[in-house]
C-alpha cells in the first residue's frame, strides 16, 4: 500500500517576490537614482510614476491568500501580499503553508527604454534579491536575471549573481534585441521572452561562452514563462494566452536540443519554469520520431535522440499538473519539480499540502518526495 508521508522537506521550485516600486532608488547606481520609479498614493489606488507615465499599481501577481472571486487587478501597495517584498512576512507565510525552502523569481528589470538604466536595473534587482534572501539564507534561495543582448554582459551578470549567492540565472526564452533598438519593444517583456523574431539563436556559437561560464560556475539556467507574452491586463486574451505561454516553452528547449547545445555542454542544466510538465513526454517523443526521420536531410549534428538530452539536461516546474505526475516515468518527463507559484494568482497558498496530497495520490513516497523537494534541492543546490 502506498502511504502519503508529507513530513519530507518541501522545496518550492518556483515562488516569487514583488519588490516595492520604490526600492529602485536604493539599489540603482547613484547617477541613475533620480530616474527611478516613484510610488504615489491616489484616491482610488496607488500609482507608479515612471518616465512620464502614471499607471495604476498592478496587483495580479500578489493575490496569494485571496479567493478567485476577490482578485483585483489594481489597488494599493498595502493590498499586496506582504511576503512578496518583506522577508519576515514571507517566512511566516512559508511556515503557514508548510514550505521549507522557496526558490524566488520575479521583480526585475525595469520597463524602461533607457538602455543604461535598463542594463543597470538587472544588477540592481539581483542585489535587492540577494539582500532579501540573506534574511533566512537556509530557506530563501534567489534566481538572478541576466540580459541576453550581449554575451559578455550576460556572463558578467551571471558571475555577479554567483558571487552574491544566487542559485540560478533566468534568461529570456529567445535572444534579446540589441540594446540600440530597445525602444522598439516592451523592455520588461524582453527580459522574459526576448525577441521571438530574432535571427540570433541560442544554438549559435555566439552564446557558447555563456553556456561554458554556466557550467564552470555550476550555475543552472532557467526560462520562466517566456515562450509567449501574456496580455495580463486584457481579459479577452488573458486565459488563452496563459495556456499558450506553457506550450510555447517547448520552442527554446527544442532549439537548444536540436542545436546541440547540450551535446557541446553536457553539464549544462536548463529548467522550464511555471510551464507545467504534462506536455514534456509528448514533446520528447515527438522530437525523437521526427528527428529519426528527418535528421539526414537537415544534417543534424546530434549523436543521440532528443529525449536523451531532455532526460539528462532539461527540468521543469509545475503547480497543479496531475497528468505530468502520472507521466513521470516516460522519456523526457522525469525531471519535474513541484511549485506553489506564491503569491501569484495561480498559487496553491495557503493550501499547498492539500494540493500535494491530491496531486500525489497513489504515488510512491520516494517519487513524491523527489518531486516536492529532492530534485529542486539538487538542481538549485540548496
């Protein structure tokens, strides 16, 4: 008989921070601080004032603890879950939810078209996150963000993240537009998605120094819901965009596998974060079948089937994905990690243990414990 022992350590493989809009003035380089966003109190809600724009404070990423019927898109900073930017409150929420260690994403960079400010905001955010984690370094583990418009800059940021004790580096799903043309797109989304129409590819030799540096540092790489931009403020598109944002993560993975990145750098580890994992088995199988038939005329450099690299190098996190749990023994589907998505609107907080019990009904304890903690502990080195 399968038991359901929930006493094993739980490592939340994808949780979030929501730094206050006014933190930037403390973490940007001194010459740029006058350009930082400001938080203003309005009669109806709080506003973020930045680069000539005054926009309502968006709260959709800070709904943890609220029922769906009570979600609100805009409001005051005091309406947001305090654990998003106050580490003591975060530890209290983790204790309530039964989480031992949280892997922390989100919060940067600034959505600016000023290339100097944009570049500096990556390091500013990473510095803030490292300070946040120092409140409880055994329980809070941060993932830094790196810009991918210039490889040498990206390597420098990654080295800085490692020096500050951050556990991984998040990159956009596709290479970013060169900084000179940053004005042509949404700078903040570029940090997650990059330029989906770029002629540059992560399989290009241009990026090999970045992958080599990651291996040398033992730094895992993550991509976080970057396969497709979600139109968060447009109800007409929000739900369908969320679905496609999961499946869209398969494209950068396929590019890197087919492009022999993992063949050249066998120690490189990549996680597809908040993408769900139920589609991993299909993707790995489909890639194997098509590669076996098409690899000759496309002159594929791969020495193994794509699922070989998926099993060795690719990881994924999920929130509520029973299908992914049940497919864990299929090729490509084994390196999966549970997450709460705290404090976003999809979060399982404060009922994560109930969700875990439901997800893992009938699953042997050894498998369950690896998915809810052991694998993330090894991947993020916590």
